[in-house]
C-alpha cells in the first residue's frame, strides 16, 4: 500500500484508538507505527541498488521495479505474535502507548496483506528466510511477471 493511503488509514485508526482509550499518546503511537513501519524499506532499497537514496527513485523502485532481495524485517506477522504475548504476559507492557503501537503495527500489516498483490506468505519472516529473501518469492508469480514486463518496457 502506498504511503498516502497508510497515512489516511492510520489517521482513522488512531482516531478510533483515541476514542476507545481516551489517550492522545496511544493514538499518536498508533499513527506513527502505522506510517513509519515502512522505514524498513530503506534498507531493502540501499541493499538492492547501492545508489544514492532519492525520494523519487525510492518510491518508483517499490511500486514498479523488481528487487532481487526483499527483507522488510518489520513487515512480519511473527512480530505480532511476540508483541501480543508481551501485552498479555507482562503487566507493565499493557500501557496505552504499547497498545497503540500494537494496533498501528497490526493495521499496517493487515492493510499491506490485503491490498498489495504479493505472495500470500510474503509478510511472514520465516517464509522470506526460507526462500533466502529472494524477491520473486515475495512478489508472487503474478506480481513478479507484471513487474518484469514493466521493467522491460522501460529499459
């Protein structure tokens, strides 16, 4: 999902978090997590391109190009399970901010999983690890062919 859409979705979910918890810090944490989880894409861009990072090139790469390796370490359902276990088992972690961060994280992953046309397993770290973080497994067959076609037309 593109950043502007994450901003809008995070704004809506954060408003709901504020309404539910009556905590502006929880709502802010939810919003920031819902948007800035995408910072893990910077590592992938630099690893694959080894070029100077520019906004235009960065966004074009993730929307149209084929990256050979995709790590996106923060985009992992496994972390949801770890976080949920912490929220349930450690009493001090049940603070509104931690809950806001958790909700922002889950919302971001769920929206990416629903709206990005990647492999259905793309957001499991163990799946990416099993396939050596090779991009074609992350994209899935349909998305991979579409991106290759786009790259060939441009190049």
